[in-house]
């Protein structure tokens, strides 16, 4: 019953925020221990999102010990000195809430969405695992098995190894070489002491952003934040922040991956600039031209008209450092994978040598605006956006102003980035083929 009520409230909140599309007001400040706090009040529904973003992802690991950031995404739900093992999720659910977490190359994000009268519970639980997380042999072994199963499921899914295979070839120097799930061997070899060291290094208030959005009394909330988070000691250990940049590429990398699949696929990864740069916005818009919606160029030309693909898409992969923009295509029955690759390349070349029309450009700008509204249409989405903008860009107010960066992109900019980054000598091309073809 509580779960159904929460779903209904989330839906109402989504509709109300989307309909208003007003400026998102927030307050931001720091605690003495370095924790960044961002608060956004919204009394439209009696729910609140309590989120914590830790500025640690797989990028902060070392080549001989990968998978730690993702592992802690799981371990943080094990319990604490004052929360019994396995009780974290049960407690949130029993109080009408939902929760989850995710890990990327650059950060780890945790959120709880609760009825607003359970806000203090959410604050206590987040502070508890920041201060008293249970890192012991039982929890580590339990979560090792969970990660192993996740790894197996990924490998058993068609094309499930795509990101791992792509990034390991695209990056030679930078730690984007491995994906967040990392290596099972490294997790098996790691000692309890290594896990504790990682926890004490990165799970500290001065590496965390507490972002709260929803229905609350700000005066009371600030008192609770002071009570539960201010006593937590500031971290003093040096954090690994890699500064090495991947060398500029001038030679195409091609390879074949044999997988448990029935249909072949072609995948491409182009080296593109870091998120937040002016060119990154143009790259994002280019990808939307190619594959957002049924009238996008790849869908209309290759799937509908030429009937060369069952699916084809292009999507940038935003990252704090220069990363990749990806393309993925599955050929139609009887279509050679080489022909599908050529068809995709042809659509990219059109963007390189022909300006998009004013009509298509205006449609693109409208899509961008709709996407921005949708991104911040729930309290959880707003809390996450505020934290992301602060950590990645140093400016949480981009939640209100980032649209202007997209609007500054011109048709000529899109053509220029198509030429500059979507070159054949700046990419990795993978052919995925059924194992029986090997």
C-alpha cells in the first residue's frame, strides 16, 4: 500500500514540476567538516528526496585494484554499528520509501525517497553509514557474491560486455580503460584492510554532497543536518585524482568480439571532449539529430527507408574527463554488417559536409528544452542535478541556466564537431559476432 502511494505521489510531483517549469530555487552551504549541502524546497507533495553524491568512481581506482567504487555501492547497504545487517533497505521500505544507488566512472550516488514525515530517518541513515559503515568479512564476502552474479548476468546478456570491450580499447593511459564493475579477480584478492582504506579515503564528508529536495521545513532540516552530519570528522587521507589525459588518436582501432548472441552488431566509439565544455554540448546535439525519436536521421534513413537495421542509435557518454560518444547498430536479416557500418558512416558524413536545415535545427532546440524539463521533473531528479552540477561544473545554478549553453550552439558548431571528432581515425570499431562464427 505504501509503495503504491509513493508511486502515485512521484507521478503527481513529476507532472506538477514539469507543468510549472519554473526557476528551481535552492540554498547551498558547507559544513565545517567540508560537506557540501544543497536544499530545494517543494511543498507540492508530501515527499522528500535525501541524496548523497560521493565524488569517487572507477576513475579513482588503480589498475591493479579495480571495481572498488562499484563494490562500495553495494557494501553501503550492508548496515552499520546501529543498523543491523540487511535492515537498511527493509527500514526504508517499512517507512513508505524507496531507495537505490548507482556508480559511474566519476561518482557514486545514493538516494532515498521518503514521505516527508520520515525525513529525519533518512538523514540519520545516511549519516550512519557515512560514520559507522560495517566493513567486515561477512559483509565483504556477501557483496562479493552479489557482484559476481551481477557480472555473470552482464556477460550473459546479449552485447552485455559492450562497454567493457569498447573502453578497454579506446583508453590506453587514462583510467577510463576499465568500467565501474571492474575485475572480479581484484575484488577476490583485496583484503579487508584495503576496503577499509578505500572507505576512510573517499567516504568522508569533504568528498560528499548532501542534496535534499522536497517537502520540508528548512529551519528544522538545518538543525537535523547539523545534528547528524556536523560531528562526522573531516577526511585526511589523500584522494587519488588522476590528471593524465588520453593521447589524441590518429589511427582507427578495429576488433571482433565473439559473444553469446544470435544477431551480429557493429559498435563505434569516438573520442569526444569532457562534459561541460562548449564542444560537448554540440556533440550531444549531434547525437540527438542522429537518433532521438522516430524521425531521427538514423531511424528514418537506415531502419525505415533502407531497412538495413533492426536497431541503430547514437548516444554520447558524458564523463568528467574527455570520453566517448557511442554508436550501436544491429543489421536486419540478410544485411551484411559491413553495409550497415557504411550506412551509419554515410549519415555522419552528411553532418560533416552539409549544414542541417533551420527547420531541423529548431526541432532539435525544442527537444533539448523538453529534455531539460523532463530531467528535473521529480524531486529526486532535481536533487541529483543540483549535486551533479556542483561537483562536475562547480555551479549548482546550472540547473537553471545550462539551457543557455545549448542555445549558444549553432548549426556551424554541429558541423564543425562532426568533422573534428567523428573521424574514422579517432574511433574504435567493434564487430560483435555469434560465437559459432568464430
